[in-house]
C-alpha cells in the first residue's frame, strides 16, 4: 500500500505533466496513471487527488488570467495616455519630430476619423443584419415532452462526482 505522501507526489507530478502537454495523454503518461497502484482504494484516491489538483490548478489559472487581463488593460491605457499626451504636446509646440539617442517620435496626419450620428444617416447607408440562432431551450422542452425534432438526437451523458470522504 502506498503512503498518502507518495500518492500526492505522483499526483502532482502527473498533474504538472498533463498541464504542460496541454491535456494530451501519451501512452507513457497513461501507463503511469494505470500503474499508480493495483489496490482499488489507492487508485480511487489517486484519481480523486489528481482531479482535485487539476481543479485547484484551473482555479489558480483563472485567477491569474483575470489578473493578467487587468494588467494588460492597465498597460494599454497607460500607453494610450502617454501617446496622446506626447502627441498633443508636440502639436501645441509646433513640433512634428523629436529625436533622442535611441528613439525618435513623430506626429503625422492620418486619415480623418468619422464621427457618425446614426440618427441622421440616410436609410440608403443602413443595412439590416439578420441573425439566425437555434432556440435550444424550446428544442429541449419539445424533446422532453416527446415531440421529435428533425436534426436532433439524444445521447446518454454521464457525469463523475468527486467527493472527499
């Protein structure tokens, strides 16, 4: 029988490797999972720890994703504010180019930006965009009530519940 520490170490190792491979399970990795132990209770615990660890890793990655997304937005906003400030200062001072030792900054006229008041634009410039979407809730209800729907088939789905005992 394996100790809890051994199971946890192997689970973390497998979890890390699964994340690094993008979830792809090679034959070697599958063999490692299968060889965790032949004892059913240890194998169940190993699988439970592995799934729990992957859930924890997913939660950490989601939190990091949100933090990185926020940091990215901050960087984008700072960059735009700096560029706008430098551009406005150069225009106010009549400068079109400034040179440093490593960089040069220049202001050039771009294509005009359009500001559109949609309420005043003639109909000839408007187009109707129609979006067709499937009403999945209506389909579920009809199928549940025994009405067949063309193009819809049901397949059995099973979930796995992992609980700490």
